[in-house]
C-alpha cells in the first residue's frame, strides 16, 4: 500500500536528473522536474481513454490540500459525464471573449487602427488621453456593461479640473471607440452617444483682437502708408486676403505656390497646420500680382517672407504685430484676428458656411484627404475670396502712395 503524500514530503521533494512523479492518491500526482519546479497533475480515464489535466498552480502557489480539493471537483465532473479538460477549454474561451470585449481591448484596437492614418502628433495625443483619463477607469470593464452615466462621471471629472478641451476630445474619442467596437461586432451598446448633451461649457475663449468691418477702410489706408518693411506689409495683406493662420502665412515657401493656377497648397508635412493635413488656398488676383512682384525680391530663397537678419529663416512671429503697433493698431488688430474678421464678413454676406469653414482650414482632415477638391470647395471659394479682395480694394479706394519693394540680396 502506497504511503500517503504529506505537505512536508511535497516541500522536501528534491529534483533529480530526470523528471519524476509522486502519487498523492486518487490519480493526483506531484510532478517534479530537474529544475526543481513542482506541478500538480490528475490522471483519469474518460470515454475509454487515459487523460491528464493540470491541477491548480505550481507548488507552492497551490499546496497539497488545495490540489486535493480541486482534484475532487474534477472527479465529480467526470462522474457526471463531463470531461474537466473540455470544461477548462470552454471556460478559457469564454474568458478570452470577455477580455476581448472589454473597453481596454477595444480602445487599443481602435488606436492601432486609427494610428495608420493619423499623423504622429495626433496618435500621441490620443495615446495620452487614453492612458490618463479613459483606461484607468474603464480598461477592464466589459463594453456591454458600461453605462452612459458611468461615462458622464468620467468626463465630468475632466471638466472639474478645468480641462474643457480635453473633455470635448474625450467625448469624441469615446464615441469613436464604441463606434469601432460596434462595427466589429464586439458590442451593440452606444453609451457615449448623448454625452454632448450634458457637457459643461467652459469659460468663454478670449478672441484675438480684431476690427469691425466698418473700421477696415481706415485700417487699410494706414497699412498702405506704413513706411517700414514692405515684406511685413505684404505678409499682413496676404493674411487678410486668404484668412490663413498667421504662422502658416509667415512661413509660406515658394514651392507651395502655383501662381499660374492662383493656388497655394499647404502640404501635409507643415508642422504649423492643425493636425498636419494639406490645405488648398485659392489666391485672388491681387495676391497673385503681389507675389509675382515678390519673386523679384525673395524668389532665390526658400521663404517668401524672409527674416530681417537671416534670409534662410522666415519673418519673426512678432513682425506683423510690431507693424500694427507702429500704425496705431496695437491691441486693436492682430494677424490672427484677421481670421475672425474675414469669417464674420463672409458669413454676413451670406456665403455658404462650408465654404468659409474650408477657407479657414476647419473640418475633418480624414474626409478632406479622401475627396480632395470636392471637399475643399475650391472653385466656389476662389470666387468668394476674389469678391472679398475686390471689396477690400473698394474700401481702400482713396489714393495712397505704395512704395516698390527692393530686391533682397542672396
């Protein structure tokens, strides 16, 4: 009769040159390997075949008493006609499906998928938002169990710390993650759908200083008579003609221009464009004429508006602001304020909102990439901005003396 295995014998079982087993009774054995590891195994017969299954975790994480209890549960399954190995496989499958259908798994899959199209900056931003706010609270939560109220509490916590832009982006990305999960058949839930209806309003943004439309004629005449850098003046004019961001205008490169087509293409790689996508800007005739003149001045350099002290660099970001100060418009008008001014004027004149938003480079860059010219509303915008430039000419109709621009030396 075999001696009953004890806890002390399990503890003192030494490794040998080859693996060996010690019987613990009723088919339960202790497997000892040459590296000293100790595993519990249950030998049994099912369907006329000899089988074996792992019991618990390796010793000492599962001690003898625990292994015996688990082995007894397995034997009860066998007696009821259930193979414990089949039961374990089914349980693992259920667990894999449960884990795959958690928010964490869905969010990671969504991020991998979207990162293929995103620029590096956007992918990193999404990663940071996931890691800081979403995953710590939702990672292990099954998608089907997440409620709108739960997401509302999460976003409200972000708003509470005053990060209203982060809260807005988090709402958008929660909605996108659940949309991605539904499209893949991982859930039918849509708890992020109505989050915008309970969003708190952040403090009003302070708009960049800008004039009213009826103040433009006097400003334009003051601009014409400015006796400082003609390049700075030209940069301001182009900003007003196109409503592009001042940083984009200031760093305009000659290779972005097709003057014959009257088109300025801001390429995907431009770091100063929001989210790094391309933007097509139609140029009114006045802008084309000015840029042709500038070709004789800075055409041998990369930048259209070259720096005062280093022609290999663009104008400084304070150059236009300095000019505004000198002509008496300090804190009354900014280069960025041109965008608000142009938007207001074009909306007041009844142009389509989509055209204006595209002119301002607002909108979803992924949609713009896919449909290119159609989504860019290029031709109606060309007419709209030409009419805007003509209106500006009419405003400054009083005769003013415009000095020629001197050629820059390479």
